[in-house]
């Protein structure tokens, strides 16, 4: 590379990732094939529109790329329609609102401080500014409060019920959620960004056939490049005709919301990399991978619980743990910093009913997808639980944190990033 500054920074980031433990649950390590597609000439091509209906010439190759990505997404998840053009999760969610509701309509989503995403109706996000957002919470036990949700649906009559989370360690009961949406005839949107890889592996129930629309980012447990899929059933209608908001018209509504609604040209290099990741996710090895993510998270949870850590909901069913550190007399921010010095990357996070601010919350959130990609299993999780405990207990002891960092680097060297 001629740009030495960027070359060095890329090398530094690769070193940071390889020498440490990436435990942010929304992160992962992609394969060499995904990286190759992402760094390809496909990025040079403009192709506004959809395969066979583009506003640009020279799209015969990228049409094939996008069709392949769409077909693989449909087969993997078992739906009749997939839009693969969303630039990332947030714009994909924006497209879903745009497709299904009008500005000012009531929408209902999980509050950010209780594990929801900003795009699920946070008042400072477009979803809370453009729409009348009402927000549900978890109960004191950290579990979704389905009764509160049903009562809220009854009272507020949202037109769209958004379900999904960035920091929720338990299973979503899609059938119950469908019943809640049906109380007021709301569209049920499942945002499975965090858990898509687990859904594919059969390690989390699938919302397919229950939710009206499913959105997932492609870069978390699904282990692809940054990007998004919007999945639904229905039939694409005549491109020249108006499409009413009916379940049958969902493919048309979603596609039109992406372009011309919100986006311009698709990122073809990204689409190709998504196609590669979807092929990888369709293998038996990926099923084992998804199952192992959960086994690892459960082992880590058991190890930390045994050391007196207060896990929100008492444990995990998926890829992540949310830890309330109040009883350890350390804030989430201090813990994130100490673990970082030891070479373990996590993020500070609010816990349900957190008395502290989101900038300095009571908890941390950590997960196993990236470590599992590197081939780590239960034994390593036990070892890591011990290191996390030491770093948190002695968080001001720079020497100890430095020693931990050296030990962690030794373990990390045994589990290289994917080639
Ligand atoms: C549940 C959920 N939805 C949407 C998003 C948004 O994805 P992106 O960061 O790609 O915009 C995230 C990302 O953290 C998420 O966790």
C-alpha cells in the first residue's frame, strides 16, 4: 500500500484484535473470503435500482452478485423475499418504518436503557422524532415484561411493534409477541441483528412465519461484513402500480422504501461479501459455531456467577451477558477501562432500572461470538472468567493488569484470527 499511514494503522488494528480478546457481543471476525470480496473492484460500480431494473449501464455482473446474495438469504432464512441493499442496520430499520407507517404514527419499541436499540424509538433518534414512539421496558428481573407490553399495546395502539435488542441475554418468545401485535393490528418487526447467527444455527427460535418483517445486520453473529438484510414473505407487485400496505405487498413496500425512498446506489462490494458470508452460514460448521457461542456464553456466565457477579436475569440463553457491577463497587466505565488494559475489550452498559447515567452506567456487556470464531471453547471461557474477575477486583493495580495482558496475549496467540 502506498499510503503508509493507513497501512500502519490497519496493521495496528490487526495487532490489537489478534493480541487481545474481543468480547463486545456485536462484533465478530470475518473470514478472509469475506474480506477479499469487500476489498474488490465491485466497489467501483454504480447500480441504483434492483437486478434487471437499474438506472445505470454495465450492471450485468453486479446483477448476478445481488441475485446470488438475495437467493442465499432467502434459502438460509426460509423467506420468499430478501432485500440485501441496506447500508447497515440503522438505515434498514429506517426503511422498515418508512415502508409500513406514516410520520406521526405510534410505534412501540424497547427502551435503549433496557437493552433496546436507538432506532427502536429513542426520543433523540429519527424513530422517536418522526414517529410517536412509546417505549416498553424489562421487568425488575431483567426479562421482557410481556404483560406490560400487552397493556401498552392495548392503550397506545401502535401501528408497528419493534422487537429486538442490543443487550438482552434471553430468548424472544415470538408467538407471544405476535399476540401482542395482534391486540391492535400492529406490524410485528423482528430485529434479530444480534442473534441472526444463532437463529441460523437453531440456537435461538426463528421469527420467520411469525413476524411480518425481519431485519438483521450482517456483521454480528452472522459473521459477515457490515450491512443488513430485510426479510419478508409476500409477492413483488407490478413496479408501476401503487402498493397498498398489505402483507402480500411487503416485498414491494420494503424495496421501494430502500430505493427510491432512502438510499441511492447499493454497495456492491458489500453485497458480494454478504453473499460470501451467507454461503459460509449455510454450512454444518456454522451450525456448530452458533451452538458453541451459546455454550461458551453459558460457561462464562456460570464462571462469573460463581465468583459473585450479579448477572442480569441470572444468566444467559444467547451470546451475551449483562453484568450489574454494583455489588463489586466499580462502575461499568471503570471496569471497561481496567479490562481494556488487560487486553479484554468489552463495553460499559446500563442495566435495567440503572440509577447511574448511560455515560457511566452500572454494568458491562460482554459476549462470545468473536472468541468462538477463533476456536475458543469452554476451557478458555473458564480461564477468561478468572481473568475478568482479577482485572475487576484489582482494577487500580496497573502491574497486575499488565501481567494479565501478557497472559492473555499468550492465549490469544494460540487462537489466530480467521485466515
Ligand atoms: C438490535 C440492533 N438493531 C440495529 C442496529 C444498528 O446497526 P448498525 O450499527 O449497523 O446501524 C444494532 C447495532 O448495534 C442493533 O444491535
